[in-house]
């Protein structure tokens, strides 16, 4: 199994590098971008004005993103480069649109009508979902999250390198692993985000709307959260609390497995291992060293 990267500079120059000392690639169902960091022994000398990174495994493009940081140093006669990159969909988290009520908004309009974001694609979905409310702090990704929840009760995710989706793929690939094929399988949980009680004000400022999370109470967690009336959910304020509760429980329980190599899994493909039977993949982490590549696949049990 071979892994390599191409660094693209602002003038279009491409620098191909394949002497990777180590790398980590991550994506999951609640991360608005793919994340990649690497350290490699460079063939090239000039990495000034480096702008983009392409990461491949066995010729398949796994990550294409902006370079957040890059450092080159000389050590023992070698040029060592370290870099951190996020996929281009991270720009959705860094762009705001004009505040106000956006009526008759569709997913296609939100993705296409405001800004051109390089290399960012999306599923074709022109179903009108009513409106989104854009406050002074709302990003484009916040709008995508709101539309996704209103349209189909889901959370958006990144398919491939930079494709935003709000519905599951209709033709997912399937993967099945026996214990003999795995390095390990296991379970993890996270309770630090759980909220026991949600309180939201009405138009008059009275905290009329409330929701208690029975799961948090079962764990002995007491955490009260107060918020103003969410204009995004004027049509059903109680639904706002249900949404907050789902967000707080994201990735609460994780079933995972790992194996040598990488077989091409992507988010919302199907996987079977142990007691997990054809469930949607919600997390992927690929790690590589000079000794080889390993992949960890995760399935989430939460309220989404």
C-alpha cells in the first residue's frame, strides 16, 4: 500500500512527495471537513506559497484541502516538512451571509447563491424547507445544519473529499470484517457534552420551554442550559430543545474496529463487525508510518 501527497503552490506548481514519515487522516459525521496532518522527507526545496494539499492512498484521492500550517526544517542532511490541512468545506465555517430571515430557502440555493467556494460540491437537493434565520454569528455551515435538520432530521456530513450531503447515499458500499481480519474492536463513550435540562425563553422572555434528558439523569449528570428563543425554530420552539439535545448527545456511544491497510470506506457506507450488523459508518481515521497503514472505523449510537 502506497501513500503520497502533492503540494500545489499559488503559481500552480505541483510538488509530488512520497517519502511520508507519518500521517493522520480523520473524518467523522459531525466534522464539517476532512482533517489531514503529515510529516515527510521532502524532494522539493521551495515550499513558500504552498496553498493546497492532495493526499492519495494507492492512487485514490482521500483528502484535498487548504494548508493551515506548514514548516520545513533541515535535519541530518534531509528536508523535513510538517503540515496541517483541512478540507475546503472548512470554508463553510468561516463565511457568513447577510443576517435576516431567508424565506423559501433550499439546500441548493444556500450552497450556490452566496459565495463560490473552490472545490466544494454538494448533493442536488432543491426541496424547499421553509426558511432559515441568519443571526450576526451564523455561518454557512450553521445554515446547512439547520436545513438538514428541518428537511430530514439529520446532521450534514462530508462525502468524498469536499462533497456536502444532508441525506444518506442511496447506494452505499458494504464492508464486513471478522475478528481474524481485525487488529482490534471495541467500544467508547463520551458523556462530557450531555445536558440534563434545557430551558428556552418565549417571546416575552419567560423560560416557558423545557426539556429534561432522561439519559443524562441516569448517568447522574446535572447540567442546566438556558437560552433565548431560537428564531430558527419559531414554527415549533419545543423542536429547538429536541435539536439541542441531539447535538449534546452526538457520538455518545462509539463502536469501533481497526485493521491493517485501507479498503476505501467512506462516511455512511455500511460496515459489519462483532455485534454491529450493516450499520452506517460515522467515523474514519487512517494512520500511517514507515511501517505501514492502519484504519479505524467507527459506528455511532446517539440521537441522530
